[in-house]
């Protein structure tokens, strides 16, 4: 499972011109599910996202998590995180999970974050989305559960 995490001042996702998810300060998480991913990967990334110390403390150091700041999370599914661009000019997505298992794991990831008392907004799985955000920092991190285990 792969995630791009951005610290934001605000973010929202629109589908067909309608806002379907929005947050104030917190984290925008683009989540891509791979063929080999399972609930262990969801648990790892949910724990990591909730507890990453990437928000400033009163000394200006990155020492606080989204849980500690009372921030929110906007989770957006993005299978293109599994795009392999090493050969040719068109990305290959053969390592991305198929839609049915990917949606189940994406929803499980979201439920795990909500289970940590985080406010979580989402996009709509398999829809064309417009994501609007104001980066804070910017702070952008890449996580891959398979490179950690």
C-alpha cells in the first residue's frame, strides 16, 4: 500500500462540480492499493498517518501528530500511485489491486483512522475527482507499507 501524505491548511475533493469531502488543517492522504496488500498494510499505514509527528510544536519543531493537533484527514483513493514508468512512455498499472479488493482495503483504512477518533473525509472511489488544497510548509511524504515490513 502506498500513500502520499501532505500537510495542508485546507483541502477538498470535488466530483462533477460538487464538494464530496473537505477538511481544514490536517493531512491529505492519497492512497494506492497494490495487488499484494492486505489488512496488515492498512493497519500499518493508518497507525503511521495518525501518529506521524509532522506538525509544529510551540518551538517550531515537527513534534506533533494530527491526533495531537486535532486536525482532520482527507483520504483520496489513487491507484496511479502504482504506475510503473520504468519502460516506455505509458505507465503500467499491473501491480495495482483490482477495484473490488482495492475499495475494500481503502474503506478499511478509512475506518481504522476513524477508529482513532480522527475526523476523516473522503473522495469517491473510482470517480474522476478534482482535489483542491493549500499545502502547509509544504510538507509531503511518501509511505510504502511493503518497503517497511
